[in-house]
């Protein structure tokens, strides 16, 4: 790492980006300070060099529109509340993607940032498991949470992305490693997999292990034996979940017996879609989902001449779906910008996927970006992804890949 910093064109800037990656799931105040300092130093360095990362391209347009959409929605939001704070959160994770994408970092520097994200994810998981064991020993109801990520669903999303990054690293670098790094990588995989299963988040567990299979499929021609081992690991994990009757299974059975397989999400979604129907263009404002009341929904339905059954609707702090949440809070204007960025992400991941002869670093960076995108989109069907820590993680990983592509093309 110190060699990379000495050779970097902007060592302070790179140090701050590494600090953000290290503090992201671990320490609240330091990660916020690292992000702010990184943005300021990045802007200072580029203004001094009169080089902001090359020519404007489609991604720059998409990201500018994405950030602007948050403030446009806040200005015209139907509700007054947290809409400006929500727009500021969008700036945090979108700006990380944008600045890293235009950062001009060398491939080696990008890998160091990915390594910092991986290391901090493993450290946060270890701390979370230790806390989980303490809660279990005290006779309480344990919940696995990462120290500076919070709620178990948010932590599970973060864990699933880091698990994908771990698998990408193993598939990319296995042949170059000696026995000790190989053993450490496998131990990290086991730690992350156990943490993900103990989170008991059905969507994150399913997406996490599906991601392992997808990454194995992507690298099949390049490292067939290792890809086959990844498939075997998923089968082994599934068998262990069944044999041990893990909480993720008992949770599913409890919900089935109660007739609530979706954990009341269908009612929450109806509430959000009712708000979108009433305010289709700019929504109720980012982070204002909690203000959507059932009485308001009843009034909206009555105004539209439609029937209303109270039992079919439920108020909630957020939409429990990236897509419903975006439509309700941002309307077509904000949600359209978000969906365009997600569509561009998969287009670039598929179009520029590494080939068998490409470097290990290329495969690693692509796998990390694919992990962030896949978990965001897949888990986003039933949970509100792409915000706060896991939003920064996903966009930073995508930014690393796009930066690598831009540097290669220059």
C-alpha cells in the first residue's frame, strides 16, 4: 500500500479514498470526514491541474442528471420533511462513483481500494459475529449487524456485496497466491458466508449465493476447477442451512404459517404505489416515505373514485423495495434517473466484461462492480437498497471498474 501511495500522482487523495473504504462499515464520524475530505482534495487537485478527468461522456451526463434529480424532486416534493437530507445522501454515493470514475487512478491503485473495502468488510463481519455470540450467550435474541451499517437488513445487503467481492478476488488471484493467502481468502469467504446466513435476510442470502454462482459462471472458461469449487461451496452451504435448520428457514416457515410470506410488504407497496399515483412526477420527496399515512391513502382513493380497504395498506418508514420506494419518493423524474443509471451499469458490465486473457486485476474489479450492481438490483426487489453505506459500497465498486475502463481507453 505504501508503495502505491508513493507512486501515486495524488497520494493524499488516494489516502483519503482508502480511509473512506476502511472506515465505511466500521466508524461513523471518520467515514463522513474521509468522504468530505476526499471530495475537497479531489476538486483541489483537479482544479490545480486543470484536468477533471478527460472528455465528458454518457456516464457524466447520467450522473449529473441523477444528482440533479434529487434536488429537483426536493424542490417540488409533495411533502415537507426530509427531502433535502435525502437528496444529500444521493450526492454522497453518486459523487463517489463520479469522482472515482474520473479519477484517472492506475489499476494497482484501484485494486488497493477494492482491498480496503474487502478488509473492512471482513473486519466488520468479525465484530458483528462477536457481538452476535455475546447476545446469544446472554440469552437474548441476537441480530447480526455491522458496526457502522446498522439495521440487520442493511448489514445483510452490505455482507452480500462483500461476499461477491471476496469470490471475485479468489477467482481472479488464486493461481498467483501462495498457500497462506489462499487459506486466508477461504477463511474470509467462510466468515462472510456464515455472517450472511446468520443475518436471516432471505433476499440477501438468496442473492448472495446466487451471485457466487453467477461469478463462477462468468469465470468458468478461465478457472474451471475453481469455478466448480465455488458451485460446490454454494451446494455445501445450502446443505448446511437445511441440516442445521438455520434461522433463515425457520423465519420463512413462521411467515408461511402466518400467511405473510412477504412480511406485509405487499401492503407497504400498495401504500407507496398509491402515493405515486397521487404524485406521479416528483413523488413525496426522498426520505419522506414514513409520512405517507393510511388516512391520506384513503382520501386519495376517494378522490379518484376508487374503493379503499384499510387492511390492504400499511404505513412504513420506507418502501421495502428500491423500485416502489423510488417511485413513491422521487416520482417519474427521480426514479427515471435512477433506473437509467442502473440500466447503464448492466450495459457496461456486459459490454466490457473481461476476456480470458485479461489481467487478474481486470477480473477482480469487474467482479466487484458486478457484485454491487447485482445485489442492489436483486435484493432491491424486496428491500430498499442503494442508500447510505451499502449505496456507497455499490457505487464505489462500480466507479473502480469504470475508472479502469477509462484509463485503458485513454
